[in-house]
């Protein structure tokens, strides 16, 4: 099934999720995904590993009522005006694959782009599909894996123009796990989120009940300074204050009570007990226009080196 990628260092792993927070015995389902079983990767290949916070984000995407309602609302989201979703820094793409697996019966209602700055995850040097393309490629024509380097104007424009059929395309929902890790790209990342969620000319905006939203999975490996900087940049671009979503809202009362909730799913915390959490951030003020759509916003000279492995010592089990 996974072709020659299998022969390299990847293995198929099965992730288990539950489909409802209402009862502890709610039905569960599995997602099979190709990834690197190693806890250490080359400096630019951190995305080959499925990081714990992306397991938590995956569970969140299917049990958080705010998103559920939106996807199940036929007026908000239908075959003619599907919900347009995009994952940033996808790596192996577990959150995208989980969402697509769970909402398989809604294939025509949602359009999804899974993206990463590391082009080999999309397409290898030999022209074969990369790990991300393989992992999301089976979910039909509304789903594509695309290269998207944060702060690169062309990649942002390509991601927008891949939404055909709209004069002023933009995304409704963006999500990302474990991407606020490198000081040099915090600003390009924030600008990318802004550019992809901003609907362009106000008049061209599709009428939607809900404002554009960004769901961010974070694990803090510093004192929280990067996260605060990232949120404050987003606020200056017209986003709401970031709301840390209570675990109860997507893990349920049994699993979500108190801070120990980060122990679920099994890989939802990192070695050393670093807590994983999900934030919700709405774009509420359209006045500031996205500068990335005018020019590249790659701000650091050492930019290439910023794909560095974020947590060499992470030894989660
Ligand atoms: C720590 S990994 C997280 C992967 C996945 N989201 C997860 O949680 O399992 C960070 C991901 O962000 C991507 N990335 C890092 N810097 C980037 C940049 N400047 N532009 C686009 N993607 C980038 C990496 O290639 C990698 O896939």
C-alpha cells in the first residue's frame, strides 16, 4: 500500500481515537498512518515523527463541539460551499488524516489542504509522493498535499489558488500542531495564518455564520515566551485573544477533568510531563490587510536552519 516509502525508515502505525465525549464507552475508530518510529530525526525532517500534541489535536478536531456543529450544519457547509480547511506544518499529517477518516461520509462538504515547508514530504526527489501525500492521498479529490513554507508569498498564493471557483479564495479553518517552536519563524508563521484566513476584498467574502478560525496545538518547551509573542502578533493582525480550550470540552468529563487530562491520548504528553494544549483564535477584524500577499516575509537570514529539530531530547513513550 505504501510503495517504496515503506522501504526507507517509515512504518505504519495505528492511532486510536474515540468518536464522542458523551460516554466513556463511546465507539472508537482507528487511523493508520505512515511515520518514522524514531524519536530523533534529521534536523529538517521533524515532521516525519508524529508529535504528541498532534495526537491531541487530532482527537480535538473530531470531538470539539464548535467544529462539529460547523461541519454538520448543512447551510454552513455543503457540496457547493464546502468548508475550506488547511493544516500548516503537517509533517506526517495525523490531524488531517484523522479528520478525513472521521468525516469520510462528508467528503463533498469539506476541502482540505495538508501542507508543509519540507517539499520532500509532498514529493520525493524521484518524483514519488512524499509521506504527507501518501497519508492524505486516499481521501478523494477534495484533498491535496501542498508545499507551504511560512512567509513565502508564492506558496501562500498557490494554497489560495488551489481553491478553485472563488474570485477571492480564503480558508475557513486552519489548524496546526507543534509549529510554534522557532523564534525566527514565529512572525512568518503568524503572517501566513493571517494571509490564508483573511477573505481578501470584503465584498467578495462568502457569507458564513462563523468567523475564520485557527486551532493551534502547543507544547511549551520554553517559558511560554514564543507562544505569547505569536499570540500578540496575531492580535495585532486582527485576531481575537487566544482561548485555551478546556480539556473537558473535547475529552469529556471523565478524561478531561483537571490538568492530568494531558495524559490522554496515550501520547498526549511528552517526556517530562510537558503539557499539550489546544488554543482557539478567531479572525475578528478584517481591517489589517495581510502583508504576505504583497511580498515574501522571510525575515531571518538564518532562515533555512529554522527547520531544526525542536526537541532532540524528547523521549516520549
Ligand atoms: C515538530 S514538527 C510537527 C509535525 C506535526 N505537525 C506533528 O505535530 O506531528 C514541525 C513541522 O513544521 C514544519 N516546518 C518547520 N518550519 C517550517 C517553515 N518555516 N515553513 C513550513 N513548515 C515548517 C516541519 O517540516 C515539520 O513538519
